[in-house]
C-alpha cells in the first residue's frame, strides 16, 4: 500500500498535524517531569516493597479502576501473573474489573459505588495490597474500596493525577499531570517500573554462565 499523507488528504485538516505534534511534546514533557520527580520514585519503590512483602508472606495484589484505569488494572495484573521482563514464576495479582457477573450483580443490588469494595471484602486478607487507580482522585467506588481495604488490614496504594484528592492511603503515587490521557500514560509506565522491581526482587534473573 502506498504511503498516504493523511494531513493533506482532505480527511484531516492541516492543523491536526500540529495538534499531534503538540500532544507528543506534552507526553514527552510529562515523562521527563515524572522521571525527575524524586517523591514519585520513592513511592514506586514503596509500592514495590509493599507488594514484595505481601507476596513473600503468601498475600496478593488486588487492583481496580474505572474506564481506561480498569484496562490498566487488568494490564497490571497480567504483568504479574504472566511475565514482564523475563520468564519467571507467576505472581499473585487480581484485577477486580473482569468478573462481569460480580460487577453487574453488585452494581444492580447495591449500587456501582460498591462494585470494588464488595470484592475487596471477598478476596482481600490482612497484609494484601490494594491498588486503586483514579485519574481524578474522586471515584466513589475506589474511595469505598479503600475504606474496605483499610478495615480489612490491607495495605492501601493509590495512583492518581496531580490534583487528585488525598486518599487515606499508605502510598499515593501522583502523575505530574491533570489531563486524563497523560495521567494514564504515566500510570502504566509507573506500573511497569513497579512490576519490574517486584519480579527482580522475587524472581532474580539467572545469569547464563558461558
């Protein structure tokens, strides 16, 4: 297929090329700001350390979010149960966004704000880690899930945006952005860093000896 310059094809106006260029520049700036954020790095290590401690004790990671953050929750759990950087044993993680029967039953019977807290009560145990993802920091179902996790003796960790409200959490990792799309990009990058730290700690890669 021949290359097509869509910005000149009549499908998109010429200014859309500048729009995309600006968005990519903003994405790059957000990544640089996050890389330079010492507190964010400390929180990534704190979250990874909490997960390592929990998994070593036979615990697990529970993850939840709405919309794009629901997809991120599934993505993160998949990195733990499958692999990220190299082959190793599976690590226990559950996304609370995947069981459609539970999601719809809880929403129907109790209300959508309880859709994650009921699952936290069902699956969470003292010493487990609950990671709630909310780009706004105001998702009622995530806030209730934190309440349930605290009551259950779990470690509470949040991923949110720059202006997200303060959850009553042990660890709060903030993306240095307000725009949802850029917050989500930082979140999944941070999650990859956390997962990589966990698998390096729990399943060190065996070096091949020549």
